[in-house]
C-alpha cells in the first residue's frame, strides 16, 4: 500500500502509494513514517500516486494536515510537495487543496523527473538544513 524511500543525501522523502487507496490506513502510515524519520521534516517530499487506484479521501488529507501543523509548529521545515499522478481528478483535487491550505507549496506532475526538477528549483538541496 505504501512504499517509502528516504534519500538523506538529496534530502528527499518519497511516498509511493500502491494499489487501492484506504484513506484512513494511508494517513496513519504516513504519520508513522514521519515519526520514524524525524529528520524528514526538513526534506522535500514526493507523493507518487501513479500506481494507486481510487482517491485519497479529503477528510483524511485534512486530518494529515492538522497533525502536520501540530507536529511542526515553530520548526524550520520544508513545505514543498510534488504530487505525481496520471489521474486528472487527483490533479484537480491537489490544486484545490493547495489553493485552500498551502498556497503554492504543492504542485502536480506526470513524471518523477519533472517533480524533482521543480523541487530542485524551489527548494534546492543546499537550502535544506
């Protein structure tokens, strides 16, 4: 359901969502991974949904966001997130979420190369502690 790759050298945390999306379980697992990799708060992040089916429930996205804000209050974190998807509806939902909550910190892409290029431009590795 979720494969996580931590690349400390590139300060990149990649979440690969696989198979049918179970929104509650996915949110719980993402939170577990952040707790297990505390230095990841400063990392750039990629959420890759290309091999996932279904949609991530909006209420669970909000739960993750609320948890994130509580955990990172007052910390120097990286808020840049690249979402990789081939689903138009998923892309539209990511844009709506970004406009409502994060104001330009989430961008959607159709390839890993484009996602990494954007992250390298807006949050270069050298800029991360």
